[in-house]
């Protein structure tokens, strides 16, 4: 039986995944740029993080929206992948590229894999940093600092400690490369779902999507690598 709710239709699900994906890309860009504050020094980074924390209810509202976007994005993304498999029960490893200008490349087929890895990463990432030492529910005086008489969390210390280990430095770098693959196809696919593209624009939009994905990935990778190789 087909659903009457247009948002539950395959097109509706693609739209939801696309819109939430673009909003999440916006968050990821802001987060990446925020991380770069570490290049201005530990104090600048801690002050930035402290400023975000000081937003109180505004931050909670933002975090609530973020969780909702992630949930909608992941649930609809998985449903699209399951729908595609049902409609075309050919194993992925025997699935030949459509070739030519088709974007049905390894990127689109790997969306679900990169997406699931990102979701697992996200849970571990938030547990390590947001709820790590000195974070909510995890008070630790060793991870507190004082800048101009204001007590705040020493998030810079935690970030430096984590990325001094090969596991975090190279593990994060590997996940960020998957993020590039996910964004590269995701941005194009989202714009296509939104109908923001005419076929003549396809190559340009795909190039721009790829470029944005690569820039975000490089921006994120810079910090773990700089810390690990003592370049900060
Ligand atoms: C090198 C890469 C990254 C670094 C160094 C990093 C660093 C951090 C740190 C230090 C926090 C804690 C912030 C705080 O408690 O104030 C955090 C939170 C967070 N990060 Fe990342 N992050 C990275 C990549 C990513 C990526 C790729 C994503 C998403 C795909 C992501 C999503 C989040 C989310 C959702 C939060 C929680 C934000 C909140 O609740 O306010 N991070 N990150």
C-alpha cells in the first residue's frame, strides 16, 4: 500500500534527506572554522568554546535542532537505501557504473557505508569531547582553566592530548576522508532533489560540491595533523 503523506514517499524522503543534509553541512562548516581557532592559540580556542557554552538556552535549542536534523537525515537516508535495494535487488558488488555523465558512481553507492561510519563516529566523538573530562556530568579540575579571571573548561588541553595519540590523529583523518566522500556526493544529490539544478548545470554543481567537500575535509584534518606533528 502506498503512503498518502507526500513526505513519506520516496521523493519526500529524498527531499528531507537533502534539506537536512544541507543544514548539517552548514553546521559542519561552522564547526570546522571554529576548530581552526586552535591555530590562534589555546586561549582563543577555550574562549570560543566558553562563549558557545555561555549561550545557555540558545545553545540547547541549537543542539536540540542538530539532533533532530541528524535523526531525520539518518532515518530517511537508511530508508532510501533500503528502498533502492528492494527495487533493484542486484548485489552492490556486481553493480556496474552507469558511466558517462551519470553520477551513479562509487560515491553514491557508498553513501550508506560512509553515512553509517559517520554516525558511529559521531557518538564516539561527542562522548570523547563534549562529555569528556571537564564536560557536562564529568567535572575534572585538571581540565579547567582561568582566563582573565574567568573559570572555563580547558578544552584545548583535551584536544591536544587526544590528537597527540596516533589512534585519534590518524583515526580522525581517515573518518574525515570518508566525510569528504559523503559530502561530495551528498551536496550534489541534495541540490538535485531540491530541483536547484538544470541538467546543463550538473557538471558545475558536482565540481562545486566536490570542492566544498574537499575544503571541509582539509579544514578538519589540519588540526589533528598539526597537533600530532607538533606544528601548532
Ligand atoms: C578534526 C575534526 C574534529 C574536531 C577536532 C572536533 C572537535 C570537537 C570538540 C572539541 C567538541 C566539543 C565542543 C564543546 O563541548 O564545546 C565537538 C563537538 C561536536 N562535534 Fe566535532 N570535531 C571534529 C569533527 C566533527 C565532525 C566531522 C562532525 C560531524 C559530522 C562533528 C560533530 C560534532 C557535534 C555534533 C558536536 C556536539 C556539538 C554540541 O553539542 O554543541 N565534529 N567537536
